[in-house]
C-alpha cells in the first residue's frame, strides 16, 4: 500500500507542474523580453526564441528611464517605513506578549481592524490628509502610511515570536540583580534580534511592492517609486518599450524574490505560531 | 513601583496607537464627513448635502455593474484559490524529494508586487507579440493569435485567473500552518483503525482544518475585494468600463473625474462591508483561540489564571 | 542568610482568589518544602517571595525586613526555575557569572567564584559551552550554579527536578540536600512530589486550594497527619481509608465499617461513640493474622516490587493496599486475615476530615 518515496515524489511533481508552469511563465517572459533585441519584440507569429542576448537593454533602460532614481526612492521609503514600524511595534508587541493590562483585548481587535483596512478604501481620505499636511508628492507621506498599514502585521509577528522567548529568562535576570532596562537590553533584545530581522524584511517587501498609495500620493516623475515608475512606462502610452519595462521588472523583482524565498519558511512558522490566531 | 508598572504597558502601545489613529482613524472620519457634503473638484467642502451623495451613487447604473462584477471577481478568485490551495498545501505538507524547492516556487508570486505581475502578464497576453499566444500556437491549441485584453469578458476572465494565481501562496501558507498543527497521533490512530488516505482526509484533516479554511476565506475575501493593481494595470477597468469593479470605479471617480462626494460615499460603503467581514474574522479568531488554549494547556502552573 | 516570614498573605487575580491568608515562618538556614497538588498556590507563593508576583494582602519579610515593595533585584534572592531559564545566548560561564557582573565585581573575582561554583557542581569541563549543548542534568546544575555563586540570603527552587528523568531526579535530590547541608542557605523548595518533600525537607508545608493544611517535619506529617488531605497526600502508596462509626465492644473501642466489619481502634482519642469517622491505616501497618484475630480480606492483585510485595485486597467493602516484606505466595481470590496495630491507626472526623 505504501508508495515508494521516489514514486510519490514523481507523482507530486507531476501534480504540481501545471501550477508551477503558470507561476514561472511570467519569469521566463520577463527574462526573454529583457534580453531581446528591440526589433524582435513584435515579430509575427510571436515566438520565445530570439537571435542574440542583448544585455545592453539593461544599460539602455537605466539611462533612458528614471530607474535609478525610482530605485533610490523605493529604498528610502521601504527602509524608513520599516524602521518606523519596527520602532513603534517592538514596545507594543512586548507589552502584548508580557503584560496583562486593561484594554489589551480591544487594542488587539483594533490592530486586527487596521490590518483589514486596505489603503484603497481610505485612499481618498488619506490623500486629503496629506494635502492638509502638505505632504502630497512627498515620499514621507508614503513612509508614514506604509508604517501605519504594516504595523498590525509587524506587531502580530513580533508578538508571536516574543511569546516563544520564555518569560523566566527575564525573571531569572531580575533575580540575578538586573533592573528592567538591563534585562531588556542584555537578555530579551539579543534573543529577539532574529525575529526583528525577519519581521523587518517582510515589512520592507510589503512597502517595496505597494502601488495604490504611491500612485496616488506621488505626482512627479522624480519622486516615483519602482512600481509606479514601471506602471508609468506602460500606462496610457501609444508606444511601450517592452524590453525596457521587462528589464526594469527583472531588476526590481528578482532580488526581492530571492530574499523572500529564503525567508518564507519563517512566515509559515509565524503562521503556525499564531500570526493567524 | 506598582503604579509605574501598571502604566508602562499603556506607554508602550501608545506610540503605535497614535500613528494608526492618525493614518487610519482620521481618514475614516474625514471620509464620513466628506460623504455628507457637496464637494468641489478640488476637495473644498461646500454645503451639507445629507445623504445626497449616497442616493447619487445608488442612481448610477455603473455602480451596480461594478458591484456585480466585484461579487463575481471576489467569489471566483477566492473560490478558485481555495480549490487549488488546499490540495497544494496537502502535497507540500507531505515529505517528498525536492519539497523545499517546490515550496519556493509555489510561494514566488507572493514575493512580487501585484503591479509587476500585472505588467508582465499584460505583455504576455499581448495580442500581437504576447508569448502566451506563442506558446499556445506552438502547442497547436490555437491557430491564430488571440487579443486577450481587447474584449471585456475575456480580459476579466484573464484577470480573475491571475488573481487566483497571486492569492495561492498566502492561502497555501495559512493551510500549511494549519496542517503543521494537526495532531500526528490522530493519523497514526486512524491507520490502526483501518482508515484509508481518503478517510483520513474526510474525517480528520477536513474537520480539523475547518477553522483555517474559514480564516482563509475571510482574509482572502477582504484582500481580493480590495485589490486594485491587477485590473488597474492590465485594463484600467476598460474596455468601456467592462472590467470595472468597485475599487477601480472608486479610484476613477476620485482621481480622474473629481467626483469626490460620490467617491467618499463609495469608500464608506466599502468600509462598511469590510467592517462586517472584519467582525466575522475577529469572531473566528477568538473561537480558534479558545479552541487552541484547551489543548495547548500549560502543565502545572498555579500562576496562570 | 536570613529567615523568611510570611504573614497572612493573600493573592487574587481579579475575582479569582489563589491564596487565602497564608502564614509560614521559615527559620534561618532551614530547608522548607512547599508541597501540594497543582493549582494549590505553592508556585504563586514562591513567586511572591521572589517578587515576581505582587502581594494582594499581607506581608512577606526576609531577615525581618518587609519586602512587599522591594523589586526582585534588590531582594538578594536566588532562584532555580523549573525550565532552568538559562540564557541561551551566553556560555555556561557567563550564565553563572551574570549576577556578579551586574554587581560590578572584578573579572578576577567573577572568574574565581564561577570556578568555585563549577567545582562544587562538577561543571568545570563545560564552562565554555552554550546551554544548548548540555544535557538536562547539566543544565540543571548550571541553574544551581547560577544560584549558589551569589551568596544570596535565600534560595528559591520552583520544581527544579520535574524535567529530569526518574533516576537523575533521585541523584539531584541528594545533591541539593548535600549542598544545603554544606552552605546552610535558607531554602524554599516547591514541588508536587511528596517523596521529594519527605526526603529533602527540614520542614514541609502542605498546601491545598490556597490554604496551608499542615506544617511540620517529614516524620510529623507522616506519623500524625492533621487531616484527611495530608494523610492522603503524604506517603506512597497512600494511606487506606475505611469509613465507619465509632462503637464500644467487648474488645474495647472499634470502628464499625458499613458492612459490619469491626476494626481495632486506639483507646485514647477525642471522639465520641456513634460518631462517623474515617479509619486510616498505612499499607505497611497491616499484619497477617490467624484464627479470629484481624478481619477477613479477599486478595485481588499482588504486585511484587522486589523488596516488598504490595497486596491489594478487599477489606470491609473497600479496596485496601497492604505491604509485606515477606514474599507471601498469595493469589487472587485467596482469603487472608489482616490485622491493624491500634497505635498506628489514624482516625478522622468524617464530616470535617480533622484528625481525632
């Protein structure tokens, strides 16, 4: 009755393969377009193959579009909003994990609600808010909003990891003569670093990929973040330089995809630990 | 010492609460206020208009069309996602050669922004040079290239399929988290009792996974219902508003046509819908939590109380 | 080193009351064990001494200084946790020396004192390892080392042996006791295992449902349990109980069980005729009788433990356990006669459970 491991593995791969092909299709497409000579973009009938690798497309794209600027903008927004979210989340997650206090339940439900609120529903209100503070077309409007929308997730993740650090460790350090500050800095935080790094990276990726708010708040080309930059290259244009667009998407997505793939097991663990709970 | 200790947790949550109130709380209030007023193109509030903006929205055929399409979009994407994700999670939860690679591939779409995915597919579905046509022609499935995005029904179908594709990783992750929490000894006991693989799925896995399936449904409904990038990037709700759902309609009203009163009314309606689903989710989460504390009970511990 | 005085201490979590006014005097250099079933409040009491739980009502004094408001770090107390609570990111050396480092001792002093503690606990070889690389017993020793490096006034132990296997538990039990005899530090030890309590304690505090049931030396508790709870909790296999009525007969005072069996009772006690009582006798205080002596019992199960045999039999309609150190060849169904020595019989009031 037991299938051999090899047979089972083959069966599973066969079962998964249609889905995998569809998932990998855009990656293949991105790549073959990004390195294709420009005059082979529109050939009839369309085909996968092309005459030569044209790596110059990347250089070309970098020079002709504002890719470098958008990259810096995206980096600035993602790093700052992640830092802000973490700075605000760490104490909150610590309080949720270690303290009993009045209003804890309502605070958790409030967090849940903010997690459910998608930016699109609030986008008009957010835009009006930023107008009032003169932050339209300012990258800091994105820093603030991304941090706020990521916070529910980061607090959640951090709390579930903090719960796995035994409370006794801090208690033991108090008995050893440490005050709360020393106990936090010498015992708790060193143990929490991996959790903070993982959570920070997920928050970074979320910010890196955000589209709706960036599209709304940012009005001028030089302040575009990557998703908006790429979108602007295809939106409402008669002639789209697809080889440049695909070169851009390759550069914007592949590094993130690699980091994400490396970290995804932590996400599954986080879910099992109670991110879903 | 006591009073200081009691106030510290509040001080610790206060900064995060402040930012969330400012960025998420304030706009809701502002939207509610705006929706009750006549608003100029440039956002100036004029006279109090009562529920005029709402009746205006309800008098618009495009609203109903978008609403109907939103329902189709949400049901189709969430349904398709669940149907694919559950078997995928079951397979990925089992041990087989190359499982970690398989997991990485299945999770890939999650890592990439919806915008980029949509841009790439828009190119892939291009009627003249799209490589989907190339592939299908090579396989002799079709003889002539198809203009996938030129007609609304075809474009909408394509968008739904892509919506499913990008929702699979998240859903599978929830299921994997759930599967990893299932008690292994129940399966061993059932084998001893003579259960087949199907029996195990039917009588152990499925009932135990139910809370996770419910959570996956609610979360996906919320995300999909709110998802703008795929449709916006691929067709911008076109051709001829034929792929508009509520969010694209809302976005157009607000930032293309400057009908801010109507747009805020729609925002508020959507907020209400979201609130209902969020409440549902909170109830589910609480139920799941009370369930899990029963078996996750601490050992001795007179302290817990 | 110091005494610990616990006076009328109460603990409530919201509406739930965990401790209802507990008073215990722990003398300087004493080794006191708090024992009781889980949920009895013993760990909460220990954590209150440590300063990890606030005191809802009453006082705790260490060395005659009330410490209700003193934070844990200033109480000069060392504690061994159930899960050891070793700092996973520090070596064994740093774990043991952490408290000294916090007290700003010189490197030389820390090194020599850690070394000294390590020698006492046989940990010299492991000082540079991380806790992860140690076995359960070794981790337990590190936790001990962390406590004894400090010269603290009081040692607290929170079920320190419950995560060890049975054999190691016995060894560590002896080691902890030997350590106490050497250092003489006042110790409060929490356990749910009455054997641990009996073997280690100078005095035992039996707790149940947030109250102290009895305080006394191990043998006091064993020989004269104050009530049914203590009688049942202390001793293994536990005391046999038979319900009955006090009566006077031709052979003196007896307890008449529900089925009419008459059981010999002590002649001097504080009960009255006709009183409903519980008759208690420890398994080792049964003897075999012949002729008319004793009462008839039917053997159900015989369990040899090597040194003894434990015989489970029905006596006066109750299942009782008797221990013999001769290897009697009993079989299930055999009829035997069991006699009790009135001097080793315990009588309790059936209604209140209090010893008569």
